[in-house]
């Protein structure tokens, strides 16, 4: 299976990446079948060989997540929502709901506690 992935190069802490097509079993920085583009995360510079990328995608090459996002930003493929992302969004929504319920509970407990404090202070007078 052919993968479209990023190949790291550059200085330490100043990484740049080449977008390459390579066999899925090869190493990250191994010899690629073809170089298809360039990405510099520091300057956000991206250069893509669109014709070669379309050819590889039509042949069934599978992009990694990072490459997929670059291709979506470049307009080569449509943005897709994968099942894992849907599950993650459901979990986030449930977490937000439970957090808001906890916040409401805490506010009601605080207001009840302040009412009890105000009643004891008025009865003491």
C-alpha cells in the first residue's frame, strides 16, 4: 500500500517536511517513491505538486492525518468527517454537558449555603 506522508528534514528545532509517496512499510525518512510537495510549519509555507498528487490519490494512495489536513487546506480533497472524529465530538459534548450540570449544582449549593448563613446571622441579632 502506498502512503502519502511527511518526511522530516532540516536543523534541530527547525524542521521542514517533504510530502512524499512511499511504501507503507518503509521508514519515515526512508527513500520515497516520489516527492510531491513541501511544508514548512514555521512559516506555514506549502508547495504541492497538484497533478502528481491527484495521480497518486487516483491510484489509491492513502494520506496520513497530517497530509490529509494539508490537502484539505490546499483544496485537493474535500474535508471529510471520519467515524473517530464523530465519536470524539460526542464525547466532548457529553463532557460539556456534565461540566455544566456540575457548575449548576455547585451554584445552587452555594446559594443554599449563603441563605442558611444569612438566616443564622439575622436570628443572632
